[in-house]
């Protein structure tokens, strides 16, 4: 059967705001408690309601939580503190009117918080998101400011030397964004000699160096600054995780994605190293994979943009840096915004070192634009993939 092309979905979805589709309605959670309701437009036939999903996920038994020191502390506090972003459409975006944050990553955090703390009429009250960038994620985990980082955070062996990764819970890939009127650049193979925006400290730098070593990389502090540089012709392309490009395409005809993703970027949940959090969160992920909650989260967020059926979530512990109990990872087909096969690529970005870990970083143009420090998550100050 022919698989619909994601580009068609992007152009169709651009006319409607994602927020309009993340509607809320009354329902009953898995624990039998009533969930909150709010008035908003219907997402249409076959759509999944965001508020219903996050307020009806599974809840761990008391003894399961008690067996984990990490989870027990969260339950006692009554809130899960995560590092993330509030400015990334599709993945984690704050409604400036209501103050509510929604998106794929946010939903994972909200469902995890409810799983630990217990039934609530509003899972969003159980999650406290602290804005992080690619340069601060390990820091906030290390100093205890947050208990997890859920921020399109690509799992790599180098990063896993500093923190623990649960998952992966989603997989995307590096892709190329250009202006809508661009005709010469059709994919990563056309980037030699081209000025390309990348987010400083992100896995895009190493991935692009491998795929197009002669591209002229120009680092900027965050996603929005990269988009601005592309729109104002400071650069002619922008390479970042495709999940962020989905958000850039939403409601805009200024840009287009060319070619297919040229890496596979598995997202993990960053956790304090050496704690018992990894085993607990992996068990949580397995539960939401098995009971259909993960699929519903995808349909209520990413699926609104891409259309089509939800992909299969990636196997837990299936990539280097996420191994469980020292097992050797063997990558399996994983979740992606696109069911289409990706085009030829060089080494996957999941082998990319963490910021500051690679002594042989690629040469880049020494002119970062002003910004507030982000990395691949599609927002002002944010993390990366």
C-alpha cells in the first residue's frame, strides 16, 4: 500500500493551529477518576483529544512507586520537575493566554507525573517544566534542579557518560530546511559550500560534518534565531532534527523541507546518573507502549501535523547509550514522524558526542547571532535532538 507523503500533510496542516486541535473534553481516567474538561474546537473525525489522553493514562501501584527512591521523592513532593521547553510547537508549547503547555514531550511528562503521583483532575498541575538548552540539560540533572529532562533529547554514548537515558521513546532524524523559493538545494548532498545554520551545542553539528563536510556551518543559539537567519538570507539552509522542522512548517509557507532525513535521532528521557530512575521510567514507557497511551499521545500531537497512523514506538534500550542492564543495543525499527524510509545518510547522529566532548569539532563560521541559548527543540531557548 502506498504511504502518504509527509509533505502533503505539512501543507494541509499549516492552515490550522495545533492548539485548535488539542481540544479537551470530559472523560474518565484509567483509575476511575473524572478528568477535566474545557471548551475548544473538535479535532475532527478520528482525532484523539489531548486532555483526555494525559488525564487517563495508567497510575502505578503504591508498592511500585515505593520501590523506587527516585519516584518516591516525586510522589512525596506532589510534582515532577522536568527540564524542557515551553516554546516548541508540536512538542512542548505554552499557550500564552491560558498558560497551559501541551505537545508530545509535554504529554509524556504529564502522563509520567500522573503515573507516579496518582490520579488528578488535571495532570498538567503535576508537572513543573524548567526551560533548558542543550548546554544546560546535564547541569540541571546533575545539581538536582530537575528530576528528568524531556526535550527531544537525542541519546548518544557520550551523553550517557554523564547521565542515564530511559527509552528511547521516539525517533526522528536530521533534515534540511530551505526557503520556499529555493531550487538548487534538494537535499543534504547539495550543501557543499552552502552557509548552513545549526544550533550551537546540538547533535546537528557532528551529523552535518559527517554528511556534508564542506558545508559552511554557522552556529546560532536557538531554533528561532536559525529560522530568522534563513528567512533573512544570512544562511541558505538550516539543518536540525526533522521534528523541529515540522513545527516550523506549521502555519507557514516561507520554508520547505528538502530531501529525506539523513540520520536517525532517538529521543530519550534524561535522568540522574546512578539513580534507580532509569528502571522505573523504562517500566513506565513499556506500560504506555502496551496499553496504547503512547499511540494516543502521538495522534493528539505529532499525528495532527503528519496525518496517517501512529508508528511503532522504538524498542526500549535499543540504541547505544540506552542499554538496559549492560545489554548490547541492537537498533530496531523506531518511531518517526514519517513512515517513509529515509534517504542515504552518513553515520547516524546517535553516535554524535555531547557538547564539549568532541575535541575534533567541525569548523564553523565564528559568528553566532544573538539569542537566548537553545538547541534542537524548536523554540526560543531550548534543547536539542
